[in-house]
C-alpha cells in the first residue's frame, strides 16, 4: 500500500505557497527560505510523486494538470489543519442568557461573575436585566432568576434563598441617628408592578408597632440599585434586601440598624420545561445554585 507520508508536510506547504503565488521566489520570501531551497523541495516532491507539478518557464511557473489536482487537495487540507488548530487554541464559547431584575444583576450576580468566568471560560454569560418576565419557552432567555411566593407556571424552579428586608444606612449616618425611627430620614423605593406583598416602610412600621403616617417622607427611587447608592452616600435610611447587600455590609459601606427584619419571598432559578436544556445551561444553573448557598 502506498505511503501517503513518504514526503514531508513541509514540502506540501512549500508547494502550496509556490502554486498560490505563482513564483518560487515569492514562496521563498513568504516562508523565509531561499529560492534554491524552494526549488529543491518542489523537485523532491515531484520525484516522490513521479510527475511534474509545474511548467517551468524563464520568468514564470504554471501548474501542470497534476499540480492543479494536488493544489486543490493540499489547500483544503492545510485550511482544515489551520481551522483545527484555531479551534483548539480558541474554543468556541457557548452563550447562555440569564434574565433577572436590574437590582439582582447589579447587587448579586455581577460581583460574582469573575468566579464564574474562572470556572467556565468556555461559556459566555449574557445578562438580560429587566423587570419584564422573560419567556423562557420562546427563547428570550435560557434561565431566569425570579422572586415571589410562587414561580410562574411552565418553568422548573429551584429555590435559591429567601429575601430579608432590613433598615440600612451609612456608618456616618448611623452614628448621627437617634433610637426613634420616626426621626430617621428615609429613602423610599417604589416597587415595580408588585404581584405579592410589598415589603416597604409602611410594612416595616407595622412590624415595629408604629403608625405608618409617623414615618418621615424622603427621596423616592424606582430602582433598587439607586436606593442602595443613595444609602451609601448617606442620604438616609433605606429598607433593602439584606442578602443582596453582602458586599456593602462586609466592606462597611452600610450597616444594619436595630429594628424588625421582614421575611420576604424566595428567589428561584428557573429553567424552561418545554425546551431542552444544553450542557452549558446546566453548568450555569448549577453554579448559581452553589453561589446561592453563601447568600
């Protein structure tokens, strides 16, 4: 049986360059060798094949029919080798889209993304931050983080952790506040399309045994991330979800004030039941579940 490797890959590379450029001299310049070296490798290849590959003229070379046939095969082979090497060096990254509220994305997910990228460099995570419920079956997102008493129908939901709402303020403001919550400057948050019980200042006042109208008015925000920034800046006391404030509480940007802590609902990681999940989706879901154990 003929041995297809009785001539070197280097000789085929030299041939491909000369055939593509139409010149031994140009091929030599491209490969950083001498024209004589190119001529010798081509001659050795022709002897191994038993046929001429080029018509040699005074100032030009042209392919013989056998040379044209070899060029087509060698070009395809070298392109496939280059593509294979590129795939090994730069693995194709799979994309997984996860939908969640802007607050959850900014306060919980983004600070943890470096760990995810370190563990799963082959997965590109797309964060779909929106208050609207993403249709997982339609493919708007692959996974979703949803908060509430009961997850929406049509999804497979795994509980992550329960939300807890408490009063927080900057350390400087905490030292200036008196013990009476009725004198505190408050930061108010407007909940977006609440479907369940709202854990706001009137609910906190009721738990503290205070009339709701006894609390002071203050700046109001429609975005929880802005309320966090306002509290860090010392603008007032905000009633916020404590599990989403891990970074601010651990670094001392915010402190929890005395008073009731309201038990909220659970966050769930949700996957579609009518659409097959990919291995990448399963990895993202497992990583979210593991991270949630520390919240």
